[in-house]
C-alpha cells in the first residue's frame, strides 16, 4: 500500500484542516481543564452536531444513513487531522457511530434507520453497549439476560455490567437470550432500548481511578417493543459480530494528544539527571520500539478497513488490531508513569498531566479485557488465522438450558 496522499487526498486534507482550524478550537478540552461527565457529554454532543453541519459526521457511513459516503482514506485523513485537537470524543458518541448505526444499517429496517440515523450523527442521541454480564464477558454467547415475548413487546430480566457511560446514554444496543432450548449462539436476539424505559436501573461503578465510567445495568420486567428488535429473532449473534467487528477495527489511532507522539514530547519535557528523559538511550529504545508497533498497527488497520470498503469480511484478523493496540497502550502508559518516578504513583496537587497519565494506565488494564480478553483473542488468531487445532468445547451443539 502507498500511504502518501494522492492529489485527491491532499485536497481533502487541506479542506479538512482548514475546516477544523475554523471550528475545532471552540470545543477543545484545554490543558488543565477538568470537565464533569455531564459537561463532557454536552460538549461532545455539540461537537458532533458541528461535524454534522460541516458534512464530516460519519464519513464512512453511506449517504442513505445521512453519512458522507466517503472513502476509507478520507476517514483516515480526517481522523489524523482531527487528532491534532483534544476534543470530546467519548464512547457516548463512538458507540453510536461505530456500533449502533452499522448494525442498524446492516440488520435493521428502513423505519429503524430513519428513526436513529440523523439523531445519532448530529449528537442528539447518545448510545451505550449492553453486552457483558457477570457470568458472560469474553464468552459473550453465555449471556443469561432473557427476553420473553408478550404480545407486541418483550419482557426483559437480567443484569449487564461494564456498560460504559450508560448513565449518560439515551439508547442502548442490547443482546438477550430469547430461546434457551437451542445451542447458546443460536438463541440470541438483538434490540435497541430506550434507557429511560421503566424497569431499567443504571448503577455507576466506582473505579480505582475515582471515576465512574462503567455501570451495572439491571432489567426488571422491562418491556421493549418488538419494533425495537434488530434483525430476526435468533439473529442476535450475527448482529453482535457486526458490532464487535466495528469495535475492534476502530481501536487505536490516539492522534496528537495520545500515542507515541505525545509520549515523546512528554519525555522531552521530563527533567532527568541534568537533562531530560529523552536523553536516556534506554528511554529512546523503548520509544522507538513503541513507535514501530504503533506504525505497524496503523498500516495493518488500514489494510483491514480497505477490505471492509471492498465488501470483504476481515473476520478474526480484526482481533490482531485489538490485541496489538491494547498491549502496546498498556506498555506505553506504564512507561509514561515510570518517566515521572514516584510522582507517577502519587501526582502532586494540580499536576493534571501526570494525573491524566495515571488514569491512562488504569484504563489500559481495562482495555485488555474490554471487547475481548487477550486469551480469547489469541485463541481466535491461532485457530481461525493460523489454522491451529481448536480447544475442546464441551458446550458445542448443546442446548443452553442443558449446560
């Protein structure tokens, strides 16, 4: 692949850069600025609305959804330019664009597309993901939250966990078990659910960082209209795979305010032994290795996105992106803390930069599990890409209610 801009891409980059320079400064999170969750969501919604006005919301999404219908390289170019600004781009926006709209577009009805597409692209509708459960994380098909048909509605009971930003979401994408008498992958169905539905209780989880990004979500006789079902009854696993493909392909790409570029600048600003941390050959070797890994991730990710743009399915190859990114992210976050020495463990009052790095390290440990734990991803890579023998699965073809 040639990663230099073509004349058309160079023109698009110049247009995007000019538009961002005129619009992004009003929404950036300034150095040392601390936003509450509600303030960040409000600013993120406003930025998404501005993107929609400018025609840059959902660049890869088809025009039938209200997106730009652009190319994979246009999306990459805009992401690079947008990454030059520290903007509010949390899961409350990303889940809608990268997970909800793709699954609605692929498996939903025209009425569902019309209902959700425009509002999501404009930031008027925020989303959360309701997949994992206390006994079903990486083994997603083992979920126990059940839905029972009652007329034109489904009555849902169960518990979800690790629901990022669900306490600020308008809607959620939900996978439930609708038929326990068939093998676990076949008895699932997929819904979109209004988070204000009676019977839904969202409880924030206090994390070691002191924040509450994650939630427990309880369903107690919550009634969901059948009109909110995405795909056919029993098609939940196929819908979930559409969601997870988008989640893994969109990992990485931290831009200027994350990634190795920011870490190099941080090392150059960190005093050490009469110079800076960047003067250390050991630090430079670690940074060089991380930079090589980051570039490799970017290029491999571009290959997979190109496959998707051609209508091909990367399958388990998407697991490689997620596995590489999260492992590298944890290593580099740990290196950033080490550069600060003891202050990395206990940042002084007002040292927001070190506090952010400490938060990044804590978050990096969660990413090693979210979206597929390392061990599960390695199994997928070994079995489905490398063709190694599969693990023995005693639950294969066994009805779920007999497990």
